[in-house]
């Protein structure tokens, strides 16, 4: 790891001002991606501004129609939260299968979606549930937030404060993990919402998380596993690598979609 | 005796390992410790045009920046392969020059070019990034088959067409004739996937030079510190043997990859002299993927002929083995004498011919990895037998039984003479334990859940404890393959065993001590096992090839014989009895049939007091032995794998795995089970998960755990393990060896099971979900078309 300056921010304002005075600073959430990247000498921020001490980023609350989770809440907290389990059990289940216990106890919701790894789990839930991302300066809808692999609409000094998930009628998530990394090779989050069915796919798309429109249409006509898995998925825009061809991923998207709908009930 | 041979004694060494008190090389810090970092080639093949070290030398904390021209200029010799294998036409093997630091060409990504020594590890790494090397990139080749083709990039001037040797074993003409006249012939192609060894502890070295004494000390992650010292001294001219101490302290796994002397140890030793200090280097995981010798990487075709009664009449094999960019220490032996000599499997085959062509490619060197040659042989023969059974419409069990060797000793046509075994015994035990006959019902039940169930077996035989020295010498080995031991009895009766074997996870501190408990009835806590230090241990050939039990413990047993004989002489003298009437048991030395008795410690004390010894006897009680085995040992077994495949995704679950092995006499069943579990995990890894992949430009795509799939707990079933026993006749303990069997026997059983489940025999390792899914769909599509 290259030398870096570590700062622990006490508030959002403190964090942005620390970032403002850094040469080439990076915000640090749970550090589950950034720290290993730095250890491999692939990232060399001059300053690390740790957001872990900011009270505004903590907490889980629900008002009956919306579930709001602080950006600094860990995957383990989401998985174990009775509020999440009651409002959106699929989200708690998703969080309980991210990485390993170490990752789940350090990694955060905000860190995950700000990184927007094309194989991360959370982006699928955020997009499928039509969540709203609240930052220190604005609110961004999920559809506007994710801009392709590792790209989001966040500006460099912008900090995610919380994510608000409209509570769906029902939802389910199924993923096929990469045998080596255990990231999703295809992860499908299917939700039946007040706006109709929404289906988002992670791990498979060349541009990161995306909505599978044809599946949404099929589910709108018939909310059933067979309807979801019966949709033709084109391999054209899907990733192909040593772990799986785009054809295989297209198959996985169909199969996982069926299983997600089945899990949703 | 509860702690003797056959007892499930918990491991003495686990107290320190489990509590985090193991002392590995990287835990050691010498006075004024400095740190090394290597500048490595980013290219698979390139010419070094220039090296600019100035900027790096000016960096903070940098002590020196050294390159290959300086190293060779100081007379440091090239790295050699220690086993000579010549081509069938008599041409010597083509060993390309390999300098610890490349001087003119780099030949794989990770090839070391410059060593930087600095006051801290970070400073060394940062300075390494400041070394400017101008390369002229050259075309690269990573596939052994492609490397042999016309127009392929050439790696070494010594090796035209990249061929190292073209070797054969067995008689070709009678084999061809037998197959030509066979009633049934089955042909098959094989690829044995390339693997990264992945010991938990990465390689590490600390070299310290003492200018006053002109003496070097090397701490290193070695499976064989004496062999390392011998090679460093005799071939690399780093230091004379008596001025070089090599210590391999706690070592966290090796699997073969820590047998070899690597460029880093040589460069650190040399740099310690150049900087007159202590230089430490520890590989990070990326360097481990790039530079630890890989395993396997064979491409083969095979043809087997049967007579009308399904008796095998001939087997012909053609193998191309990828040895990477340079010849590693035992790289020539692995795909020849450790592979083709086992192609007879458990079967009586009158005619075998194998041709093995070894090839240079722009990849990290390939050498022995858990099993070393025998997994390649067992995969080939056990997949071929299974496939033959399927094609000929005969039960795979029947086909094996018809061809089993049943009389011993059995001379195969490929050097090996099997000394003992009972193949039917472990076959029937395994079939019973796995409920082989009940598979139809389980398949039907799985089908009702939408799953495809399959079963497959493998009847492996392997060879451990390579020996005897004279025989392996005649086959080209550059070392003898005996082992040494010293049994040092202290005046108070406690015992130290100094062994040339090296434990890097095998539990020698426990099992070796059990031999003493068994012999004298002493508590295990009274025995200390010492290994891994050339200043302490007389000599040793180290631990690999599952040799520590059969060879290392036999040496201890021989030394114990001598100690026992002398102790009996002393006791007979003290108790005025006949030497032949002395019995040693439960820590007591008795005269049989009388009430005369001395404590073991009293006899030991008498040996050292020397007040009253038999006339002419030297004082003390310490004996050494060198043991050179008369033959290899031949563990064998039957493995049965049962799988369930999800046809929608290709995900394969191993629902049951049964392993019944004949390891001969077992010293500690718990440790043997642990060895089998670990071997099976690595076999499952090779069969289903692991694959080291280079792209066409020679970049390693699987250089981290994000892409290289290691077996994890949830990939493994709860194993069913059993044993049958035929004692090995060629060593005093009857031991055969258990360290590699799991990795040798399991891959073919797994692939036989998966191919049975999906109804398509065309499936290569690793059988990833994608490959299984594709193979299943290909079979279903074909079936639908028919």
C-alpha cells in the first residue's frame, strides 16, 4: 500500500471540508473494495476520509410505505434488522449473502452503491425497488444514479446519506455466484410494486445493473416464475469472461429471474 | 500403548499453530533487517534493451539496486533441473539458461529482472517501481501444443521448436500390434488442467551475511532445506556448504511448490553479501500466483485395446507436457518417471507404450504439485476405463475386475513392480459404503426433484517414496532418495529425534514421536522432533512424494533399532542378565521371566554416567541411520463420487464421496484422515474449480482469488473414509504413504460421476457450472435430434 493520510470525519460538513483540502482524496465507507485495491497498489489516494463516524449515515427507519437505510449501515445490520425483515425481507436476505461475514460486518450500503461494482448485489435491489438515493446535496432516483460499470452520477465530493426504498408488495432476489469471487455472475431482483413489476439484473450486463423490460412486461401479465424464466434474454449486451460466456449468463438471468419470483411468492 | 502406532494422538504442533504462535519465516526479523523487492517482467516474452537503476538508487531508504549482469558477473550459476531425462534418440534434454535475475531476455510474466534492497518493505517496493527497463516485446506462446508448431515463437536457443525432450517408455511395436489385433479399441483425448499450488503461507526468504565469518544463513520456506543448501552451494556457487546454514522453520504448506530453489532465494543470498547485511523478501499473493511453480498442464491422446473377453491387450499414450519458460528442479521427472510409469493403473496390461514430449512456453515453470505425475496418470487411465465400459456396454465395475492385478509382486511393462495390494478389497468395501448398487433409486428420486444424479468411480494406484537411490540415479536423478535420522537419548531418558524429513503441515512432530512411544512405552511429551535446520540435523532429502512415512520414519526406526540394542546391552550388563532376555516396555527395562527391572531413565543415565558399562562400550546413547528403501511403495484405493447436477445452471453438488485407501500400516489414523481430506479437497479443486489461465499474450488471467477458484468448505461433502491394509513389504514399518492419494484418485471419480449424470462423456476439467451446463445441453440437443 502507498502512503496515505487517514482522517476520521465527525460530520458531513467535516467530511466535505477534509475532502476539499485533500490533493486526491477518497471517501472510505466500509473499505471492502477500496482497501484491498490500495493494498494491491492499484489505488493511491493521498487522503482517506473515513465516513464511519458520521451519525447522520447510521440508522434504519420505516414509515409504513418507505424503508430508509443509512448509507453507513453495514450489510450485517441490514440482514439482521427486524425493520428490514418486516418491510422488505428480500433485501435482508440479499444483504445476508453479500461476501463473507467479514465483508458483511464492515461493508456498507452506501459504499456498495457508490462503488457500483457491476457484480455487486445491492444495485439490483436499489434499481428494482425504485429507491431514492439521498446525498448531502440532493436526491437522486435509482434510474438516474447508476451510469455503467463503476460509474454513478455522484460528484467527487458528494456523500450518500441514505437510501429510501418504497416498500413493494412482494420481492425476491436470486443470484448465481461466481465460483471464484462469489460475486454475482447473474443476480436478479424482482419486485411487485405499485408501479407494476420491476426486474433488475446485476452481474451479467456489460454496463452494470440494468432493468429487464421484457421480463417486467411478462410478469405484469402473469406474476409467476415460469413467466419470468420464459422470457428470451439476448446475450448481446452481456459480459463474457473466463467464468462464463454471455450465452451462459443469458441463461442464468432467466433461471435466476424465475427463482427470484419464486422466492417473492 | 495409547500413544504408539495406530493411536489417534492429537497433534503436538497444533498448540502453537492454533494459538497463532507458529514461527514462520516472515515472523523472523534479523538485526538491521533490510527488505528486498523484485522488479519483474510485465511481458511474457521480451528482450531487455536497457536497465536504468539510477532513479531507484536515489530513492529514500534504498541500499542497493542490483541486476542480472552483476549477479552473473559475480559467478552466481544458472538455475538447473536436477533430473536428466534424455530424448528417445539419445539427445540430451535441452536445458535453457535460467539466471536468477534475467540478463538478456524475459520469458514469462513475473520473471525477475532486478532486486532492490531498502530499509523498509515499502521503500523497496516504491524504488522497484522507479527502475526503468526498456523492453523490446517479442511474440509469446503459452500453449504447449502451439509452441511445437512451425513458426511458433522460440524461447531458448538450446531448444529448437521449444522441445525439451521427446521421451518414451515401453515397447512401441508390440503395443501397436496388440492394439491392431484387439477386438475393441477405445480412443480418447485428455487435457489435464494447469493449477496454481496456493500454499497458505507464501514463499519467503531471509538471507544474512556475516562478513567476519564469511558465513551465510538462509531462512526459507522449503520442504527440503538440505537439498536447498546442496544446490545453492554446488550449482549456484552462492556459498560453500559449510559456510551456509539453511533453516526452514514452520512452513505453512508446500504441496510441492516449496521443493525448488527459486530465483528469489539465490538473489537474496547474493544481495546479502553485496549489501553486507540481512535481506528479507516475502512474496505477496500476486507474486505467488505469478512465480510459484504451477502444476500439471498436459495434453494427451490415448488408445486402449481389449480382447473379446474385455481383457486389456495394449495401451498407447501420447502426451505433450508444458514445462513453462524454464526447467524447474524436478520438472523433467514429473511428466516422465512419475507419470508414465503409473499408466498401468491397477490393471494387468501386457503392452504399454507412452511418448512424452516436453515443451517450453512463456508461462511460469511447471513442476511437481501434490501427486506430481500420478494424478495425470490416474486421470487418464481411470477416465479411459470408464469411457471404455460405457462405449462397450459393460459395467465399469466388471471391466475393472476383469483386468485387476491379483498376484504380487507384479511387474508392469513401465518399470514399476507392484509389491503388494488387494484391489478387490477396497473396491468392494467402497461399493458397499457408497451403496453403489442402490444408485438407480437415488437417480429416480433426484429426477423427481429436477436434478440429475450420477455416480463414478476411480481405482487408483500411485507410487510413493521414490527409490532406491541407485535405481533413480540410473534414471537420471541428480540426488539420492534415502533419508536420515538421529535418535538422541538424553541422560534423563527423554528423546530427541532429528530427521531429514520436513513437516509443513503433515504432523511429523506427532507421528514421528509415536514411533518412540511405540518402541519404548514412553509418554509422547518425552519426545521432541527436530527438523528443518542444516546446523542441527545431519542431512536429509526432505518431504515430498509422500515419502516421510515410508522413508523418513523407516530411517528413524533403524536408528531406534540401534538405540534399543545398545540400551539392552547396558541393561543386561547392569542386571547381570542375558541380552536376549531384556524387554523394554511401558518405560521400563525388564529381564523377562524375572522381577528384575530398571527404569528407562536409569539405563539412559547409566549410558551417560559410564561408571558401569560393558567392557569396551562407548558412553552415551545416540544413534543415527540412513535408510535407502528397496522399492517404491504403492498405495492404492477405490474412490466413489456421487453428484447431483442442477440442469438449469450446471451447478454440481458432490452429495457423497467415499474413499477407501490401502496405505499399508497407519501410524495415526486421525492424521491420515486429515491428509485424505486435504488431498480430496485439492482433487475436487482440480476437477471442478481450479484453473490457471494465461491469455494469448501470456498474461495470467487468474492471478487472484477473484478469478482463481480455490475449494471452500461449502464445495466439499462430508467424506466417507475407509481403509484396507496390505503392509508394504519393502520397509520395516509396512507404511505406504498417504499425502497425495486424495488428489491423485479423486478427479477421475468426479468427472466419471458428472458425465454419468449429464449423459455426455465429453467434459474437461475443471468441470465448472458453465461447462457442465453446456455439455448437458449438447447431450440433450443431440438426444432430441435423434
